[in-house]
C-alpha cells in the first residue's frame, strides 16, 4: 500500500499534435507499507475526564464502542456541609 499526501500534477508536451513527453511531479509525503493495526481496547465507558483513543494513522479491526453511562451511576459531591447525590 502506498499513501500519498500532498499535490500531484502532470504536464504533457505536444509537438506537431503528437504526445512526446509527460512530466509528473509530486510534492508532499510518501509512505509505503501496510498501516499499523490498532492494538488497544475497543470498548470504553464515559468518565468525568475527556478520553482520547489514539488511532491516528492506524487501522482498527472492529468498531470502537462507547458504553452508555451506567444506570446505577450517581455523582456524589460534597461542598463542605452538604452531601449531594445527583
């Protein structure tokens, strides 16, 4: 597999109506080989913190699942005098 990033342009020169030369130019990055496989977890549960699943440039074997917030979830907060469950 070849992955091209950048711009590709071609120029064809004609002499007396016949194609004589073709010039191809490429600018950017060229990466060869198979992309890396994602080897991490495929199932996640929401938390209070942002979660980033690092799969940039990798191929996943299956869909990634974000589970719903559990039905028994309760956020407990304490402000120094009151305990609140929401």
